């Protein structure tokens, strides 16, 4: 019986998804694969149905962003799910290793793996931050304690995913993982990084970096407002905006934040003190991080 399933979300990246599925469906881990197609107009869904009949396909009428993962996880029957983007590939044995860790540690909500960027397979710039995370964790934790995940590199306990309601419908896409991770932590779930869970990333060229930056800034600021004490909102918000270019994309993000204030303030629930302590410890490395700067 499979212990872990794979959920991939995609939109208008047919050729790259074809390569990703060819890899993921041939792994010795033999995990069931689910694809949620976010309303692609390039024949992506037809390609999946035709060439990968063993893959469970969801043809979504519109682009739901990260929420498409929720749709797929609703149908997952394994205890764990690995999220995979259409430009990431879990390497042989990585899914099994993630499932082994989740089996061994019932308090573990998620495992985030080590990302190597193709073609040269250098470590992703975020990797040192994950490896050297200053977040305090229990002695039993099998890797660095985290207070954030990268969805395309992470396996999650399905019961924990459902407990927090999956990814927010408000965030759509772009830094949507931060709110999800804080809600896991607030409910007592631990997250860790694992050196021996390896995923490759072949960054797609089919993206709008300025739009993604707008969403990233918006979602980061919304998450601050939703979950952090007010001093942290202003302190960390200042740091985020200090690294953001002063251009139309940043201005649009700030306008989005203001428009969302009514629902954000209504949904505001500050994280417990022990979670906030970990978040404060992360602020210094975040300020110095090259991987987290809003550029492009």
C-alpha cells in the first residue's frame, strides 16, 4: 500500500509538465500522482489524459493557484502527500525517505527537502537558511526546525493539512506557504528540513516575475497582519519594503494589501508565544537573505 501521494499543480506549461510527469511516474517509490490543471489553454490537460492515463487528473475551469492543491488533496487516500511543481522533480528514494520520517515521528507535520537547481545542480540559495535555521525544536526532531515551507519541495501529513484547511483561498499563489506553515505551528505541528530528501528544480521560463513579486509582497504583508503581534508587523514589514523596488508592481501590492484590510483584520489570530519567539529569531537571517529579496 502506498504511504505517500504526489500532487502537482500546473498552468500552461505542457512541455515542462510532460518531462516532470515522465520522471515522477517512473520513480521506484511508486507513489500515486495527482495533477490539478489550473484552466490551461495550451492542451495541458489533454496531454496528461492521453500520455499518462495512470495519473489522476483534475480539469479545473479556472486558475485557482495554490488552492488547486486543496482540490487534489481532498481525494488523496494516503497518509502523506508530497507537493511537486511542474518544474520540480523528486529524486529516486526521496518520497520514501520523507514518508519514513513522517512514519517515525508522529509530531512531525511536514518534511522539506534539499533543492538542487538544474542544470548545474547547485544548491538553491534558500538552502543554507533552511539547513542553519535558528528555530528551536525538540530533541527528537530529525532535522532543522522550520517555521516555513517551500511547497514544491515538501511532504505533508495529510491529517495536519486538513486540520489547518490547506492553502488559503485569499492568498492564491506566491508565498502562500507562509500562512499555511504558521497555522501548522500554531496547532502544535513541527516542520523540519531533511538533507537526504533531494528535489531538483528546473526553473520555468514561462512566468511573469513582476506579477509574482506583486503577489509575494502582498501575501507576505497579509501574513504579517494576520498572524504577528503589531510590533513585529511594523518591524518585519519595514524590512520587506526596504528590499522591494519602488515601482508599479510594489505599489500595486501595497494597494492590494489596503484593499484586503477588512477581511485581514477580521481573520487576525496572533500565533502563540513560542511560535513568535522562533519567528523573531528568523528576522536577522531574513534581513540578510539574498534568496528573499523582492527583485526582478
